[in-house]
C-alpha cells in the first residue's frame, strides 16, 4: 500500500463528504469482474482487500479509495496468426485475395472467439483524499493512469472539483537554479539522479544516474543552457524521491526511520497494520508536499483547467517515452 508515485491534485471546492457518504456514492460503481465478452472492467474495491468490506478507509481524516482495473489479455501475435490462417483458407478456397476490410472483419471474429478463453490481468490503483489540505493524492506514475481514476471518481461525486497541483515558480527553472548554484532547498538534499533537457530541442535528453550532482560535467551542461526536468532529492534524510517539471513525484522510497514509526504501533491484525501504515504514510506525504511546495514558491491557485494541465502532462509522458532512444546516460 505504500505509495511509490505521487500525482497530487488541488481541490478547488471544500470536500465535505464523510467516509460513510463517499462509500455510499461509490457502491453503484463497485468492481465487477469481466464477463465472457468484456475486454476490460473498472470499478471500486475495498482498500483493505479481503480484510475489509468498505470502499472507503478513513484514518486521521484522510479517505483512502482503491480502484481495480481488469483487462483481457489476448496476444497480438496470436490474433495475427489466426487471421492469416483464416485469410489463407479463404484465398485457397475461393481463389482470390482477401482485402484489408475483410481482414479487419476476420480480426474482429477472432477476438470475439478468443475473449471467453482469454486470461484476465488486474491491477489496483490507490488514492486518498486529504480534506484538510485540500488535496487528492493518486499513486500513479502517469497522468493518464491518474486521470482514469479521477474520471471514475468524478462520475461518483458530481461535486468533485480539482486541478493538478501547480507551483508559483516554474519547476524546471527552479530546479535548474538549485543545481546551478548548486544548493538544495531547505529540508532537502540532492540525490544521485537528474534529467536535463535542451529547451530548443525537446528530443535532446541527458539522464544522469548514480552521479554526484555537484560534478563539474553536470554544471557545464547547465551553463550551456540545458534545463533540469527531473531531479532526485532526499527529504529530511528519510525519504528519497524524484520530482519532475509537472510536480509529480516518482521513485518515492520511505527510509527505515519512517517505516519504524508504523512498526512501533501495535497491530492485532492485517486491517490494523494497514491502518497504521496509512496513518504514517499520509502524514509524511502531507509534510513532504508542503515542504516541496514551499521550495517552489508556494501553490499556484490560479492554475489552468484540469483538462489543459492533464493534456500537458500526458504530452510530457509521451515525450518521455519518445525520448528514450535519444538519451545519454552517465
């Protein structure tokens, strides 16, 4: 349950729902497994898994929810092979070429035949609502995955209004300043990883891993005009993270000191252990986000619409994938 990636969203209206009321609103969209002809299903499940029955788990005022997505797995290679066999049989029997449209129809037939026998693959997506801070925190590595959960949450809560968390200062400029100085912000230390990009050439990427970020070669890249788009940080010597230019956090790793806080609390069963972990994790994340926002000049309460920022973040995710082949790793 410990979150490894954070996508944080700011509530633009007060969240007044209780855990009981939220649970009631989510129940109509509770997860139902894929039927014989379904390719995918999405719905809400108890955060406690088999140890609980409620769709909302509340601790210290934080409300945890969990979505489950189940997809049928049909290998494309198998489908293509069966389509080729069917097309070849038609060609031999009728002495003609099978066209593109007919091949698509054959593909649809193959998929229809294979769905009932296909294996299912499931994944869980956790998030929690922090009414006091006015945040929704999603454990997702991409904007697309986070938005899928939020879209389903909005369908259940028509009054849910939020936008991706944004800072007053531009993250890439701020991080570039830190690393050029070089001086980490208060409460943080530099980690051993960063990603530099050329603002004039989006495909030019330099990724530095397991490196001393104070090194002269990195400084030279910054002086040459490259900007920091991802930066490894250590918060209060106890939490490692990677923050990017969208203010999303990846590679979140809680140190032994934090984990021991949860372990020192007595737990009689799995449900209580979950409760302890959630209580400690949510408080640590809350303090981390506050310090991170302060380092970036505070929260921007006049940010763009959720659609604009999600689209921007999705494009950034796509650019990240496209640039994998154009990188230099130290």
